[in-house]
C-alpha cells in the first residue's frame, strides 16, 4: 500500500512538472495591433506579422509566396481583423460597425482589398464564402524603395478635421492604402444641444467645433461670448484668442484685431507664462491686417 501511495505521488509530481515546465519562445509571426481614433470612431487592426526571411513575396507565378491573383489572408496565423466602433465609408462604400477579417488579392496592376463578416474562419482561405464578403475594392499598390521585413499595418493620412484616414498595409517591397471616411457631425450637434445647457464650458467646445467645421460663425460668436460673460472668464486670454479667430473668420477685421490685442496684453502679463499665445495673437493680427 505504501509503495502504491509513493508511486501515485511520483506520477502526480511528473504531471505537475510537465504542466508547469513548458518553455515559452517567441512566435515566428508575432502578434501586432494598431489603433487610431478617426473622428469619433475607434479603428483597430489586430494581426500577426510574418517576416520576409529572404523569400520572394509578391509576384507572378509559383515562385512567389503570394502569387498575383491568389486570395491571401493578409497576415499570418488566424489572419488580420479590423474592428470599427461606428459605421464608416471605406473606399466610398458603407461598412457597418463591427469586426471583419481582412483579405487581399495581390495583382500586377490592381490589388483587391476585401472585408469578410465571418471572423470565425480566421485565416482559412479555403472556407472563404463570397456571400459573406461585405466589401471588395480595387486599390493601387505602391512599390517601396526600402524593404519592410515584418508585415505592418498602419492607420495613416489622418485629415486635419479628423474625418478621413487610410488603412495602410506594407510588406516586403509593396504597400497599399485604402481610404476611410467617418461622419460625426450629427453626434457632435446632439452633444452641443444637450450639454451646453448643463455646463457653460461646453460653449467653448461648441464654438471651437463650429470654427473648425466652418459652420455658422454668428452662432459660434454667441457661444464664446456667453462663456466669456461668466465671472472672470473674460481674462482667459486663450479663450479671447478663440473669439478673435472667429471674428477674423467672419471678416470683422477691426474687432478681431482689438480682441487679439487684448488677448496679447493679458498673455504678456500672465505670471505663469503665455503658453504660446503671444505668438499666436501676433500672427493672427498680422494675418488679419494683411488681408
């Protein structure tokens, strides 16, 4: 009985060692992820990064890892996944919020960029079902001047107003960019209507948005004036500068210059520094006078 007990303990110890004694090594194609906020939309790409390792990647014929005209999982292992937090436009076509697999078919002149709704197939190209394809668009591929060893995705070309960007894939000596567009005006307008009633500081956010989106400048001026009229807010030179910019956009040169000069004086005398507003006001005054 004692021998059986000892043997049992030895067996348990052996299994425990096997369970806990595994070695962790780097993956040949490590996981990667890229995220960007485009407008109010979260855009995320999760993928695995194969390496060139001296191989010929894209080209005509069986000598290449990804021959022209052959559907590719656009990554390694379980493929590449695009996640969108809102509806967007990709290459001019509406794509609903959600998760999608990325597939690409390289070509000599055009590459096909595809989004697939059934993420459960992972990188299994053999299970690709055309009926579950939510987007297929042709894009031009660019020949790179330097080699990209590990497959890389980026969210690039973010526009000044945060309404457009591009999904970029680069690997070996080739890259593609797929245009992405978001819409957030309705959400912002709803927030303005709701939140300016409960927090006066939201008047500034609303005025800033109207200025950047080139909307109704009269309304933007009303909002900034409502904020500046509260307490000591009129001494906040950074927000006076906002008012000066709105006035300049309206074509009211005289008031724009007067307001910018007041902001400039307050910035010069502020004990904690001007935060760059001396130059901003000087530049704005010069710009308005030059028109």
